[in-house]
């Protein structure tokens, strides 16, 4: 029997927002994703970039979103030179606008740590065809594997 590897997921900022936004169309899917994480079906990761963005949210949502990191034992990757370098390439190549550099950083962090996918509802800069294609090309040129970018529904 083939043993299936547990998927390692990078949770981007929008996923934390959807957890508490019960009016959003995909709220239930996000809850289901976190339940699957709690059942150890997926390994959750995020980064200090997400933590910074969550800290900019108004209370009480800020504290609630940050609490998810501890509640679901989400590993937080810190800042490092290599992810900054790769994020800079994404920006320089026009994949992500300079103004949204953290979006490039999310992709870079997940890539350099060899995660399986980035879970995101950010359809403006991250979860879109141009970004998927261009980051795959850049990643291969830089010696990394392409990273899958998807929604929680696609993870299931």
C-alpha cells in the first residue's frame, strides 16, 4: 500500500479572515479546513508576514485571528534572506506589484520551505493564473519546485 504524505499548507492572511467572516460565501469551507487541520489531516504553516497583517486588523477580530495560530498549532516561519530575495524577484518580474510586497513574500516563504500549497482567497495578486504561471517559471529558474496556489475547496 502506498503511504500518502500529509499535505503541508501555507495559510495566507485571507484564510484567517474568512474563518470569522460568517457572511462570506466560503466561510464554511474554511471552518472545514481548520477542522481537518485539527484532525491532523494537513500540516499548517504561516509566516511572520501573516502575523503582521493580522496585527493590523481591528479588535476583537485581531486577537481572534491571532489565537487561531496557537489553537491549531500553526508553525510560523520567520523572516529570512532567501525568501526576501525570491520575493524581490517576483516583484521585479512584475508578478506582484511593489505595493503588495507581502503577497510576494507569502509565495516565497512557502516556496523556499518546500510546502505543498498556499491556501488563499486573495484573487487579486496571489490566487490567479498569471501569478501561478509566473511564480512556477521563476521558481524553476531559481532551483525551486513550483508551488500550488489554491482555495480550501481545492485542498479537499
